[in-house]
């Protein structure tokens, strides 16, 4: 009898699942399928590779980067006010910039300010 390659549990031949070349039980298979793709190591890797050459930024991401480059470090509220965007828009853009290692947050007392890498 085969065992699940993830949890090591025994597998019935009729409840075998295969994912990325691994034999999995139903539980592990479903768990893998439901994993959010946001923290995919491959995405981090390709984002890093891109940042060395020509980063693919949206216009807003570019404006945020430009602002913190010239006037940073700035708090999120200042960036939002300057660019007329809301906090959610900023956080979404910042997540990408952080991912590409173009922008980072730094502590300033009990506040966080954002600056370039
Ligand atoms: Zn399993």
C-alpha cells in the first residue's frame, strides 16, 4: 500500500490524488488546491528577477515609488493624501513594491514610514 507523500497516511488505490508529481491523499490534495497563490515562491523569484531589469509597475505603483524616492520616508497617510488615493489602494501597491524589493517600511517611533530599498 502506498502512503501519502505529504502527511504519510496510508492510501487506498482508489483514493489516490496526484499533484505536481506527488501522490497525495484526498485531504492533502484539497489543501494544496486551496492554497492561496499570493505567497507562491516562484512569484517572489520572478518578481526579484524582474526588478533587476525592467520592473513591470502600474502607473500608481510607479508614482508611489517616485514619491518615496524623492520625499520619503513618508507615512502611509501622507502618501495617500499626496496621491489622492485611499489606504487600500496604497497597501495593494505597496505589497507589490515590497515583493519586488523596491519599497520597504521602516519604524519611526510608533509609526511606520515607507521608503525605497
Ligand atoms: Zn495526506
